[in-house]
């Protein structure tokens, strides 16, 4: 093994040196002791690190010095150089071809049409910058709009921020569609502070067509509710969502079903179930929108997560009466909640309903139902149910073996206990 690693070590040295023939010192000092079984960690000479970002290949290795790992700041600088080298290069020929299509005394509408036809976002950005330097030409809202859409869709967020900041400094430029596009791509880049600044700019604007609309608020609600799985973080963001909702109502903007469902979802994620129920009961009374399947799904899942099975059952029956079909999350949450509350018969009945309707069942749901059957009935009934599930092709492979082993362990422990 040691001779094999030494051979790989020498090959790695020769492979790097062929790209850096002018380097007079050895690239790799030695092999890491921890890397002997796998040969994935190689100690790199620190002097070569400044050349590594321009290396035409990348190793999936852990670079560290002979005494300690490379500091985090140095790794950040290396990654930054790699990102800069990975940036696309402007196609000068394509840019000149697009610029040749622009008439001598072009208008903002003509420039917008040219940028719209371009597929390369760098060409669009260069056309925007080139037009900014032309005498007697001023960008209007349409030019800013199409430019932000092009470079935002290409995830060129740094360049997009510069264009947004420039647009916000021009009082004559702006409309609802432009500001909503700014907010959308800012939230896509997870720049929530930038999106909030654009929203504040809309509220402070005196133009009627620049005021926030229902779409503006829905974009912000979606941004604050996305990618959040921590109830504490959701609790913090919920205060911001609550204030946004209050500002929306105070400004006379009527919430739609998406807005109200976002509020319900936010309250559920932040564990404010009573506030979520308050919004739910105000739908159709205070607000014009009636609850839909998503409204019921959010509440059923949240109530089951807090063990409020009776409230969840009322909403479940009401949902079924109105003809809505619960989602797989609602089904699994409700079955788990029923089983944990000791209502095994009803949980097994809904579990069979899920299998008949081809609704996917989580492994945790199977595990919870089988464990509760063992506690409230006996292990034999649980094993029979598991065999039926296997015969129907619902629980197979590793899932079946794991559940079967758990039932056997439970049977042994219960027999020893008695």
C-alpha cells in the first residue's frame, strides 16, 4: 500500500509540474499519514497555492501544510480566484454585431428591442453600459427592466445589484413591474435586505403606478417563508411578515388566497397555531377569499405536530366534506397523530385508505403505526399488517427488513418483561 501511494504521489507531482514547468521547487512535500488508506489527502507545498487558481484542472483533495490545515481566509481567497476565473468572457464579435444593429440616434424602445433579442447576458449588460455613455441618451424603465431580467436570470447577481442601485437613484425611472422584478431576483439571490429596500422605495414613491401591489407582498412573503426549517428562525421572520401584512391591509391592498395561505403557513412554521386558526376563520368573513386545500393542509399538519388531534380531525372531516383531497403530508401527519393518541383503529383505517389511493406513506408513519399496534394490541397483529403491506408491494426491501427486525426485537423484549 505504501509503495502504491508513493507511485500516486510521484504521478501527482509530475502531473502538476507539466502545467507549471517554470516552478523550480517540488509541488508535494510528502504524503499525509491519514491519506494512506485512500490517498485522497496530499500535502501541497504552500508556495504553489498562488498558482493553483489558474490550474486547468481541480483535484478533490484536502490541501494543508505539513503542520496544520490551510486557514479559512486563504481558502476563501482561493475560492474567490476560482470563481473569478470561472466567470464567462464577453464575446466581442457578438457584442459588435449587436451594437451594429442599433441606429445612430436610437431611442430607449429600440435599445430594449435589441437587448430582448440577445441571448448572451454579458452582451446585454455591455449594451446597457455602452448606451449609458452615449450623449443625449437616458435609460427608461423598459431598458432597466429587460437588463435586470437578463442578468438576473443568468444569476449575475453582483452586476444586477449595480444596475438596481443605479435605477433606484433615478427618480424618473420606475414602475410596479420593474420594482417587482428587482424584488424577485433579489430574493432569488437571497438578498432579502435588498428586496426590502426596494419595497421601501416603492412605498416612499409618490407615483401611483409605483406603489406595492398584491404581487409585491406575495413575493416578499414567499422569500421570508422559503428554505426555513427552524422554528426559531421562522418565529423571528414571522414578526416581519406580520408587519408586512399589517402595512398591506392599512394601505388598502386586498389579500388574495396566496397571501392568506402564506400567513397561515408562516404561523404554523413559527408554532403560532392559534393565530393561524384566526386567519383561517376570517377567510370568507373578513376577507373575500375562501379556504382551499392548501389552507387545510397547513393547519392539519401544524395541529398534528402539536398533538391537537381533535382540532385536526374537525378540519379533516370538513376538508373531506368540501371535496378537497388532503396531501401526502397531511395524510402522514394525521395517521401519526392518531396512532400516538392511541386511536389505532382509525389510524390503520386511514393508512389503508392511503394505500388504496396510491398516496405515498413515509417510513416513520409505518413505524409509528406498527409500534402503537404492539403497545395497544399485540405483536402478532403488527406482523400480520406488515406482511399485508409487503404482499401489496408497499413495504419492500430494506424498509421491510428494518421494520420486521424492530417487531422481533419488541417481541423479545416484551417476552422477557413478562
